[in-house]
C-alpha cells in the first residue's frame, strides 16, 4: 500500500465525527492515519475522547491569541511540525482566514449537516424543518473561504420524518455523518477523489455512485411497501 496520508482533525466540541474518523483509521488498510487533534476550545469534550483513543490532543485556545492571524500561525506550525498531509474540520467552529484556507487548499475537508449548497451556516436543522423540505442530509466538501462552500466530495441523503424536531433530525443526520466522513476521507486520502477546476473528480466511474449515500437505503421490492 502507498504511504498513508497524515491527517489532523480540528474540533471545537464533542468530537463524535472526529471519533468516527479515528476509528476508521484504526484499520491499517485505511489510507489515512490520524496524527493529531487540535481544539480551539480547551474545554472541548472531544479532546478527552481523542486521548482515550490514543491520539494526541492539543488545546489551542484562540482567545489567548491577539489576532486571528497569530492563532492560525501557531495552528499551521503544529500541522507542519507533524508533517500533516490533510486537515479535517469536524465541528470546528472558528472561521479561518483566506491565508490559512489557501495554504491548505484542496487538502482540507469539512463536514456540514445539510445537502449543500442548501442550508449552509448555523441552525441548519431548524431551518430545514421551517422550509418544509422532506429530504436533508450531510455533505463533506473541500474548504473554501466562504463558509460551508467548496467542491463536494460525498453526500448522504436523510429523510425528514413527520413530527421531527431539530434535535431528532440532528440525531438521524449525525448517524449518517458518522458513516459519510470516513468514506469521504478514504476517497480523498487514497487519491480516488480530487479537485480539478473547482469540482471533485473521481478516478473511476463507479466512485461517484459510492460517494452518494442514502441513509437509510431505499426500500427494495422484497421489503413491505407500507
Ligand atoms: C456535526 O453535525 C457537524 O456536521 C457540524 O457540527 C457537528 C459536530 O458534531 N459541523 P461532533 O462534534 O462531530 O459530534
């Protein structure tokens, strides 16, 4: 197997997506290894979670830096020191400057809990419910300066159920995220998905089909149709 890509995960909170990536990378055949987790919030529960899984966990409190730029210089230094190839945002709640984004261009992923380009930004699930949409989901995309924008690597569709609250919908989408992110990172780290002219291309025709997930899968003919 070619050398596994060295991945840093950036978090701000509980780190359940982080954990799904760490667990996927425990398989020696997975094309990426997680070398560090950095949180801009020193009290993020995800830090303890990473440590418990045997991964270095670095608190990097952004409030202790005089500017966005000095915070990012330190962050970049941590990534360079650890010879990181790819960066994965997983519930990382800090906006990054164009300088940092361009430094890691096409080597930097984010997960967002909607079918982008619909519903970027915060309060996603409530806005989906308010809109009356019956399908939502999750997207993994390459990071660009605009929030929750950039070439899409993989998506999972999740139905909205009658009576859903923002919390119940978030829970169902999160379960899809936990399957989607390891799958998307695998595509990128193995070189099966890459960016050309602002779009993600795949090395083989079968890959895009695998990059579009439906969760739960549609009913087959043998299953009761209700
Ligand atoms: C996820 O829903 C992710 O899509 C969004 O923030 C949430 C983070 O959850 N960006 P966790 O910290 O990974 O549990």
